[in-house]
């Protein structure tokens, strides 16, 4: 809704009547929230953990004593083709998640650095595709006419693309360069139409609402209407779309790295770690289980949060 | 209706032309010189010029693109004299790395991809639509929660991860299935089934999850509509309402999704085929990327685009039969 002038607002709470039960204590609030939707809280907690892991990755090097590229020849058994010594892929006090076969790199620290890469790419791609999608969507929906025609045709064209194969072809044709930046650009180019389509539709309905008409009548120019009337009303949709876009990008980045056109070794990324683990899955399953589980839980948490937010904003279940 | 069909096909053709132009530009501008790649290490400038001439790479861009398009319809010949290579009618290019035409390479692998897509499609339609209906009808019960939890898992688990887990559990640990390898049906039907079972399950799991969520949301939406309140007020039973009135409007969007997804899969299930080592179009693409065999990458991209665009047209036409509102609008 457009902002209602505050001097017209009616004071609803009568002074002197305190709400029943007093203010809830912080601990009590967390418990009650956890009881009402434990999955949402657990997801948020896990995401906070992953973000901290990513941010603290350089500090963790000092704590665990291994860098992401350090080889540990003592942790692997060269007589057995380089599989990790000890149970569960070499899990020990020294290597919390075990080591990679053949070179003995510490998996825990590589997971932490991989989180950095995956989250950075996914969040940057989300921001970029939201800027493109919201910008062009509002432009098409608000302006209409030939601008809408042009933007809509470009959207149709991009959405008719077999995007995965095309992203792979594009990334393999592009010169090596800065992979993460290329990934962000390619991911956003093929994803903004999905945002723009929703935003365009909503902008078209908003444009015909009374409060926009009122703003037009009161002499507001287009920029003011877009930024003060239309965009604030799209906030909920944008938050939901962005939250649901992040896991999509994490998954796609991992998939591309898995296929060998994403982040190039030795830089760790979760998808690429799983790709290298393919050759070892039969003898050292922990090697693919650990990055796979992190990838799964991160995507799951974002999806649960996104579903929850959409339910809050739309009041209906997700498709 | 005929006019609509003609318009629809014409725009599809336009999009395909644009996609091929776009693809061609990208490979023309961005990729390293194919002549150098073909020439290899023992290369002289003369030899490179010769290869350029054979491939037509010394021609300007528009001539090359025109040759490519014409090659698709009438076939083309690379080079002349004794070293000439012919590429018959639907020519999508020629892979000098493997000395085969791209069309031929795709043709031999398409049946594998089609088998993967078809089997998975049957599974995911049954599981996805079934789970979606179940959880919508029993909304709020443990059936609903269980089905939706399953769907969340399917959405969040990357398919190569599921593939590795399945392969580890079923092949390595329990030894129920042999290592997958695309065995032709005629050779050994049992082995054929075993070799495709895991790819089907992996693909179907991911798609079924999306479909279950879509169907559930649609059915719940439809059940809240006015015409269903009327049906209930008439005294119809819950089951009859569902079958007669709620199913059709809630399942039509599934047709759209299915058309797009299935068409996309025909162009190769890249990741699944690669993980299981099935020699389909997707694996062909992945292998060609690893070898930087550009004509093949481009051929597969165009094939996939072709399936998606054609799938789109078929979906739109099906829609005019399923949804009377669309039928009136297209008249």
C-alpha cells in the first residue's frame, strides 16, 4: 500500500491498557516460534551457520591447521591407491570431515572455502537477475506499448532457450578468464525473464489501482510513481522471488561446476568437489556425501524459507 | 484455428532461426579458431590456411552462416577433390575430430535419450500428479505432510547426488543392479530394464517433486473457486466434484510444464546421462565440451532448442483443445 499520511492515522491502541501477559522474553519467543514452525527456524539457523562458515573460512585455516590447497601425505594410504587412512574417509581429530583421496586435502576447510564460492556466486547472480528482472519488468508493465512488446519478445526468446545446454556451450566457448564473474553473468542473463514476467504482470495490475491514479492526478511524475507507489508494493514479491532464486543458482552453479564448465580446480566449489568424487564413490563414499549433504541442506533451507515467506505474503501455498 | 496454427508455426520458425543465428555468432566470435584445433601440434601456417579453406572459415560471417543453413536443407560438401567430405541433407555440421557428421552422431544417440526421457516421464507423471492430488485432497493430514516433505527433498537434492547415492547403495553395497550401460532392448530386455532403471528413478524424483507441488497448489486453488461451491451446494459428493469439476482446470497447467520438460529432456539429460555413462545426446554434449568439438556442441544445442520450440507449439495447440477460453481467444 502507498504510505498513508500519518497525521490521518487513527490511534487504535487505547492508552493505559497494557497488552496481556507482558512482553515475551527473547528465549520464550524463540521457543514459541520454533514450536509453530520448527523447519523454518532450523533452516534459518543452518543458513546462518553456512554463512559464518564461509565468512570465517580464512580464520578456520589457523584453527584446523590446514589450508584448502595443503596436501597431507600422511592421511592417505599410497599402497591402496591413495584412499584415506582410517574409517569414514579419514575422519579424525586432525581432519574433521576426513581428507580427499590421493592428495589428502582437508575436506572441512575445502567445504568452508567452497561455501564462500557457492554463496558468492549465487547471491551475486540473484542480485543481478533481480535488478535486471525488476527493472525491465516494471518498465514493460508500466510503460506498456512498444517497450512492453520489445521486452516481452526478448523474454519469450530467452525462455525458449534450452538454457542449461546453452549455458554450458557458452561457458565452454568463452575464454577461461574470471570464471566466477562469467558464471554470474551467464546465470543472470538466462534467469531474469522469470522474475520480469511476474513483476510485469503485477506492475500492470498496480498501474490501474486507485492510489496510482490518485498519484497521477496529484501531478506526480513517472519516476516518483514507480519508486514511491509501484516498487514498495512489489517488495514482498521481490523478497520471495529472490529467496527462491538463491537455491536455484546454488544448484545450477554446482551442476555447471560438476560438468566441468563452472569453477575451475583447484578452487573448491561444492559441485566440483562432488564431480571429483565420482571416480571414488565406490571406495570412499564420504568424499561425495559430505559436499552433497551441504549442498542439499543449503538448497533445502533456502527453499523452506522462501516457501514460508511466500505463504506469509500471499497467504497461499506455493506451486 | 488454421490461422492460429500458421501464426504459431511461423513464430516458432522465426525463433529457431534466431537461436541458430545467436548460437552461430557465439561460436564464431568467442571460441578459439577451430582450424588450429583440428590442425593439432604439428602445424604450419599453410596447413591452417588449407583447413580454413576446407571449412569455409576464410569466408565472411554471413556467407558461413548461409552455408550452414543451406547445409541443413540440401546438404553440403567440405573441401574439394579427393579430400572432400560430404555431409548429406539435414547437415548440422561435421566433426573433424571424429570424422563423422554431427547429424549421424546425434542419430545414433537419440534413441538412448528418448528411452531415458520416456521412462522417466511415465514415472514422474504418475508419482507427481498422484502425490499432488493425494496431498491436496487430504490437506493438513500426515499424507499431505509426508508427500510435501518428499517433494521438498526432490527439489533440493541435486540429481547427480541422488545418482551417486543410488549407485552406491544399489550397485556397490547391495549389488542388486549391474553397473549401468545402455543395453539395447532387443539384446536382453531384463538387462535393458536394469540399465535404465536408475536414470529413470533419478530424473523422475526431481521432476515428480515439482509436479506434486504444482498439482497440490492448483487443486487447492480450484477447490476454492465459485463454481465448485455451486457444485457442492447442488449436493454433489466430494469425489464427484473432484473428478468432474476440479481435475480439469487444475491439471491443464501440468500439460504446459510437461511439454516443456519432456521436450527439454529429448535434447539430452546431460548430468544424468554423464553420471550413469549412458551414451545419449546429453553425454555426447558433455564429451564434446570436454574435447572442445564445437560443431557437435552447436548441433546438440540446436537440436535441444528445436525440441523445446516444437514442444511449445504442441503445448499451445493442445491447450486450445483442453481450455475453451483459449479456444475462443484464438479464433
